[in-house]
C-alpha cells in the first residue's frame, strides 16, 4: 500500500466549476462551508440532496439542514462515517460514484510508470504507436464519441448518460477535454478527461468494435497520462474499478499499474423516516418489476 489516500486527490465533484455544470443541468446547488450539495428531485414536492466525495463537517451539515428539509441527505464521506451518527440515522446505500478506483502516482518517472504496467499493456501501447494511431483533441469529435458510446454500452452492458449530458460537460467546463484515437481518419476510441487541481480523471470512455487489433485505447490512455505528468498534475485517476461489475474495463485499467484506492461509499442521513421507508419500498418494487 502506497501513500495515496482518497483525500490526496483533488475532487472535481466538489468544485465550483462542477456546481455550475449541475446548475446548467437543472439541479439546485447549495454550498455550506467547503461542501457542495446538489438537489435531486423525486416526485411532487419530494426531493433529497446529494454531496459527492465530501469533507463536509457535522456542523456544516447541521447548518445545511437548518435551511433545507429534504427527505434525506445522500453523501459520500471521505473520512470516518461514524462521526455523522450524531446527526441521526445513517444508512449505507447504493454507490453513486465508484467505491473503488485506481490511481497512478505521476511523480514517478516515465520509465517507472512503464515498468509498473503489465507487460501486455506496454506491448499494446508500442503496437498502437507502430500502427500509426494518432491522438487528437477537440470538441469537434463529440459526435464520434457519442456514436462510440452507443457501441460501448451495447457491448459492455452498462448505462450511459444522455447525449445532452455529455454535450453540457464539454461546452461548460474548460477543464474537461475530449481526446480521441484516430486511424486513417477514423475515430477508434475517445474519452472525456477532467484536468482539475492535482488530479486528472478519466471520466468517460468509448471504443469501436472494429480495428480492435490496433489497440487504440491503450495509446489514448498513455498519451493522456503523459500529458497530465507534463502539466504538473500529481495523480491520474482511472475513476472506478470493479471486478464484479466491470470485469473487462477493470482488467484494461489495472494493466496500467497504479494503486487501488477505496472510498467509504454512499450513505443516507435520514431526515423523514416514514417517507424514506416508503421511497425505498417503491424502489425495491420497481426493481422486482
């Protein structure tokens, strides 16, 4: 285990820029102290608030709840969750952000970063370079990214956001970059990468079903990692691994080496118990149906 902790990384999820994006997507935003809280409407007048990857203190949450009265507050603490028990009943709930991620220490030399990779990953990077894969950057590749995202979700069996969500990310925040791997004018892989604070985060990625033997995603990742290092960022966050949920994606990411970082996960601070029980019942019923 290295020296990186989940509090080592600057989280874009608690940034002013991210709060602005949430507002553009239609969510009310509240800030108490250092912590941002984002409203999530349910139905009628019911709503809850969500605070991702937060260092909110007990006193900050108390102040927030004196102003707003949601059914519950969903939050992802970076520290010990037990300290929040003085506020009321706290339930572990479904993860919103990944509970486990993989982080590269960019203070390592380029040679050491390469040594830390699986040998097949190093081979695939060199292969993509030899085959003439070119890494390009620009908002003009968004339509290619959206098309590749449809392919990827169908292939790997996970849900994606709406096209409007990705468009809003790219148009509203300068720290989010779209980079793509091109071969003979065709985009084979693309990703949205967040350059924020001391950390570059791999937010969303997609790849083609064709020409997979060219290993374009490997060179795309390596190029962004090198850029992050050159720009002085300290960490590269692959933003989520799970052998159970995403075995293929996890295998791809762990091939680059790095350190596994755990988060406590998501918790609900229950404000209105009866309404909360009713909502959780409806949620279970919906899943069964």
